[in-house]
């Protein structure tokens, strides 16, 4: 943030709330929006208070009825804003990038509209809207600065997203993301590794490398093996215990990446590989540059190199022109691949995409019936695959807020190396989010595992220390803890969502 931006900090104790919709990219962007606002003097509103001075919507244009949901929420805030002088509403993200002036026309009480390329301008735009008493709409057509240089209020003290690229060079016919986030732009490897090292110094022990097409990393800098090299470089960072990445594309998933995953101890045995459809004709219509044989070949290679890998996917049901035979091919791939988890989507038109204008749109009733069959099959496979975990001894990183029933069941929750969610018996000694426990799996359900016996071992970690330090600081002073890329010198003191947006 420039010195000019900093001078525009709002006086007093104005509060903010960021409401996030969509994929992991939006989640991480919202961390930056929070960091920008806190850097400008705002304070996060108490959770559930429903009284923030500034409400920011970070929108998604991929989800069905995204615009209806946004305008419904904006309509709910209209009377509240009318009764509270000084309250401001901002709309950003993919839907803002797409709809631009339409938002202010349909909801004239909105103060700021900003796009995916200029999130760093939010505090300036809010101040300008306040001073000029009129809506500010600013949509940049290309990236102004790589977002990772912005202040960030990370939601977790022990796990962090790290963007390695923004944008996408693919042209999938169902997806509008490339038009909204632009062409792929890669960060320099040195900048990525510097951010990871800074995060580890702050106590973070797990990072997730993030990109719209993460394994295409290097195309912008002319190195086809850049992603595998980056994974191996992460393996050399002392104190970094877990490395994950999302989301890759089958087209760019090469053998050197599989080798790097298998040979780098802190790269976790987990892979999210979007399928979208098992039918070659449908994949061609989707403009997906792989076919069923290629996809299953990748799965086979990964399983050979990493036998305990948990593989998840995205699948779209009811794409225009999909026949019953095409759908059966998708079911075939699901049976062969035996995904640990699948994020399933019913196709719906997205204005501005080629698929929206295609012939052969499938009736909703047919799409629903196929969707239910797919979900039933995947539930059965997920349960069978989880049952194979019973009897295994696993190391879990203790998680925060992932077990909704933990208080009533006297359990805690954590993530296994392959990212499976495990609920375990609360031990007598203190265990903090970020600490590591060793447990034996005793029961499997389709979407989680249980370890009902006594915890075998508890390892207190620097990540747990960071969580404890952050909690103490936030209780003492109700402002966000600024995390992210530190300035030169000692680092400042020291969070997932659905898989993708269904478009990777």
C-alpha cells in the first residue's frame, strides 16, 4: 500500500465485514481485502453482530444464480443503510468484474464496485465515495499489481494459502473465469519461496499453493518443469511440514510433477484432479484438452507412485448434448478412479460462455436424475475408500472449526496427511489447533473418520504456539492480526471451502 493510500485511513473505530462467495481464490482475496481494510484503520466487526460500518461482498460469477443471491443480499441491506448514515457497501470479485455498471443501476445504494484486478484500491474507493457522496465504479482490465504484495489478514495462524499465479489460459466452454481474471500471470519462484519462508517463520506449518490452473505454472516464465521444481524447493524449507496445491488441470499434469510429489516428504499424498466429464465427446464440447484414457492414465500413475494418495475431483452433470451413454462414461470413470471425494455440479447456463448458446440443453428433470445417481455412486465409493482407513495409525494436524459437533461429543478434529477429516477423542492434555496428534482410526463414514480410542501421541508445535499467541492478542485487543508478506527485517507477529469453482 502506498503512503497516499495509508493517509486515507478512516478515523475512529469504523468496522467492516467481508462476505465471501466462490472458490479458494476468492477466499484468499478476501483475506487480502480484510488486510487492506485493517491497514487503513478499520476493525473487523464482531461475528454475528450484523452492524458493520462497511460491508464488502466478494462475489462469484460461476455459481448458479450468483447475481440473484447478490441482489437479494443487497436488498436486505438497503433499509439498514438508509437508517445508518455513513454505512457503506462495496461489491467486488468476479460478478463485479462481469456486471460493472449494472450493479449500481440495480442497487443504487451500493457505494463501491471494484474488479478482480484492482482489489488493492478498495480503501481509496471507499474514502472517495464518502468524500464525493457518490458511487465509485472502478474495474481494471488487467492486473495492476500481484495481489500477494498486498496486506493480508489470514484466517488461520497455522495454515496459509500462497498464490503462485493468477488468471487462466484455458478456454473451457462452460467457464467465464478467464474472461474475468485474465490470462495467466506467474509469480517469480523466488518471491513465492520468500513468502513461504516468512510464513513459516511466523509459525505456519502448512501451505496450499494456489492457482486457477496451478500446474500450468511456468508457462508465463518459459519453464515447463517450474511447478515440479517449486514443489521440490518447498521440500527444502525447514519447518514447513505440509504442502498442498489446488487446482491442477489434467492437460498440464506431467510425470515430473508426480515424481516431485512422491519424492518430496512434505508434499502431502492428496490430489484434486478435475474430471468434469468421463465422455470424450462431451470433453471435446467442453474444450477440455484431454480424454478419458489420458485422465485414467494420470490416476494410475499417481496411485503407482503414491499408493495411499486420496484423489478428489470436480464433475459437471447435464452439459449440453450429454446423452445417457455419455453420462454412463462418467460413471465408468468414477468407478475406475475411486475418488475419495467428488464435488458434483448440475450444469446451468452461464451468460457469456459458449456453452450457454449450445444446442441440446438438457431438461432440468433429466439433469437432476443423473445427478442423484452420480452422488449415490460416489457416496458408496467414498464410504468404501474410507473404510480402508480403519485400523491405520495417522498423524493429524489439529484443525480449528472443522468439527461442528465437537463440543457436544467431547472430540476434536484434524486433517490427515491425505486431507481426510478425522474426529478424535479429546485427550487429557491441552491440544491446540496446529499441534499434531497420532491416532488410530476406528470407524469410517462417507465424509469423515473417527478415532474413538485414546490419542497415542501429542506433539506441540510452533504452529500451535502461533495459534495461541494470535488468540491471546485478539482477546487483548479486538483488531485483526496482520499476516502475509512482512517488510524487510523481522516478520510481524503472526483457512478450506468447496474445491474449485467447477471450472478447473
